[in-house]
């Protein structure tokens, strides 16, 4: 079987057609997919577990500034997604400095909806300045474990990042 050029293979895969492969080719592909860039950045830690209930863990991504502000002048989009239910909370803000106040209000809102304080166990995000700020660390020290994705790794923050990338918010 001849090896297809990347452009041809890309077009074929987008069309939804399948490519017949031998067992050896399949094994080689799986090997490369598994070992791709894992030597550069670790992704999921060995102890990571998905949420087992609503509001146990959240994924967050901070996007912007966008080139065109909204009618109210907002330039940034913050997405916070429940790991268990995949419920999406989207917030538009004018500046990055609004993140911490928004996060505090969000935690109070979720605790009121669930009816239990300290119900949020963890937050996964990238290493952006809004997530690593001193006041954020102090606020989360009351029981919210912050987990940070490795640079350029979408595995941990994948849910929130993919929602933003696919424009499905």
C-alpha cells in the first residue's frame, strides 16, 4: 500500500472515508500516537481522576483580548466548565483584572446551587497570570486544589480549551 501525501490524507480523513490498513501499519500508528510528544511534556498525572459528582471540578480558560470589543466593551472570554456535567459557564469581561472577583462570585454561586460550602475540589487551567496570581492562590488554599496543564498540552485543560477553539460557546 502506497503512503499518501499529508494533503491527500488530510482531505480523505475530512471526508469521513476510512483507509484500509494492515495490522503492522495500525501497530506503527498506535506506537507513534502514544509516544508522540510525551517525552517533551507530561500530560495527565498518575493520580488524576475525573469528577464523580457535579461541581467537584472545573476546567477554565481565559481567551482574548479580541480585536473587536462587544457593545459593552468586553474584550475577554472566560469559560468555566464543570468536569462531571460539562455545564458551560461563559463570562465576558473588559480586563484580566476582573477574573479574581468573577471567580469569587462564581464559587459562591456554585456553593449556593449545590447547597454545600467547599464543594469545589479542583480547578484545571493553564499557567496564565490570572490563575497563578497571589490572591487566587490564597483564595484556593481554603480547599480548592489548582491543577495546571503543561505548556502546549491540551490534555488537562482540554475541555475548556476545545470549547473555545471550536467556537461552541
